[in-house]
């Protein structure tokens, strides 16, 4: 956030100084005819108002971050901090404040002259128009900034982008995973944290340069530790520099990120639903909203994988990368919601309808996890609901194909 604000501030200072540098381009008699002498009063009003608006906006943003952390989940606050509309609004206000302050100082020092005042007035009018447009957008943003529904939408958008990227490159540009040979050498992490990014392109260049095959054991979002191999390398004559180059391709940080880790977005959405189902909040409507959001994401994932299946390019055939497993993605979401919402009739019904909607996609990779989670959710509801009509309603919402137990599974 500081970079955008600093950039706008620098532009404001340069713009204010532009009038002094370009005053020779303005005809001398034009200043009096258009009332350029009033620009000092305008800049004074602008400086005072922008300082107040900046302080108010910053306080509002900090309050929104705290609200999102307490009502949704702390893991979603980062998306609010990275929101470009909020950053642009705050940066615009800071830039306008610095512009007006520098303009007043230069005006008091006599740096402009009559001709420079004309250019300063024109630029000030343009700055006022920019501030007005920004304020209108900011007012619209404040009406929903930090609210639970808006936070869910932000997490959904970030998760969808990560899913779409992974659908285009299910193996991150490498080849489908295969087990390493017994002679392969493990490459352990040299730090403790979460894998945030894997530079497969860098690994591909190394594999050609040093003549080896690399079998990845981790994906972005995996917890790494020195005793856990990041990958196994199969090759001869690998020196320490090659192994260090392999480690450098794995970016390890303190926390998971949304960009390359679709499962993290699903985990954050689940946290929002679980918090809403807690006795202290008791908001099943938010949990139902999250269930619908997850169905949209999985629907997009299934369609994206199907449409991109024939377009997947293997840019680095010697780097073998595991794909995301749909069973793991389902495990990130449904067990926790089914557990905490088991005693709520409406949540149980919505879960079964969600399973039925995903079953309608006819995605082969969804079949087994759908059956397992539909049965588990129904079993939890039957145990937790004391009222027989409630149990009947949840059971009636379940699709028999998903929850019926066959003779070999009884």
C-alpha cells in the first residue's frame, strides 16, 4: 500500500513544481483574465480537506481490517489490504494533499509568477475532478468494505483466479507426476514454512543444464521443513551448486498465499463458514452463502479442467509435478461445515443440495469424494438432529445415488 501512496505523492509534488518550470509557455496577460490569482485560496481549501479525508479514510480502512478479522477470518484481511480501489483512493488523497502543500509553498515563495499561476489553476481543476471521481468510487466502496459478504466475494475472486491458472497448467508447466526411481536423491528444504511458489521454469533450465529428472513432492501451500524432501532428483554427477539451485526454485514463507494455492482460498472460505456457525455468532446464513460459493468454484474448476484438457502444454518434460486432487479440495471444505452445522436443519439441507448440484456436473474426479462427503454429512445430521421431521427433511434433500450404501459397503 505504501508504494502506491508514495507514487501518487511524488506525482503530486512534480505536478506542483511543473507550473514554475513551464511558466514561460503561458501568455503574460492570461492570468488576470481567468482569475488565476484565486488559486492560492483553492489550494488552501484542498490541503485542509484532503488531510481530513486521508485521516478518515485510513481510520475506516483499519477498522474494516479489524472487522473482517473478527467477523470473517484473519486470513481474509490480506485481501482487503491488497484491494486496489481502497489503495487508489488513499493514494489519491495523499497525492492531492502533497500537491496542494507544495503548490502553496511555491506560490508563497513567488516561484510561479502570473503565467505560472494559470498552469497551476488548470492543474488544480484537474486534480479536483480526479478527487471527485475518487470520492464517489470510495463512497461506493465504503458501503460494503469489510462486510462479511464482501469479504467472501474477495476470497472467491482470488480463489477463482488461482483455480483458473491451475486448470490451464495442472502440472505448473511440467509433466504429470510419476514416482521417482529408488536411486533418486532427496532435496530437503532449508527453511520452515509454507511453499508459496515453485519456479518450474528455473527447474526446467537446471534439468537441461545438469541432465537430471526432478520429481516434486510438494505443491504451493505445502508445509515445508528440513526433514521433509521438496523433491527427488534423478541424475548423475550433481554438485552442491545444482542442489542449491533446485532449492532456490522453492519460495518458502511464513504463511500461505492465494495466487498459486487454490486450496488456501477454500480453507479460508471454510473458516468463514465455521466462524459463522459458532455459538457466539450463530449465523447459518453466512455458512449457506459459503456453500453456494464453493459450489460455484467447483463448477468452474470442473468446466475449466474439461475445456483445457487438450490444451495443456508441457514446457518442461523433465520436471514431474503432482496435480491437485479433487478429494483433497473437498476435504478442505465439507467436513468442517458438516461437523459444525450438523445440528442445523437448513445447513444440512443446503449441503445435500450442493452435493447434488456437483453430481450433475458428471465430473469423474468428483464421484468418489462426493459420495463419501454426502454420506458423512447425512450421518452427522442424523446423529445431531433430535427432531424427527428435521431428520426426514435432510434425508429427503439427499440424492439416493450419493448416500445409499451398496451391499458391498454395508
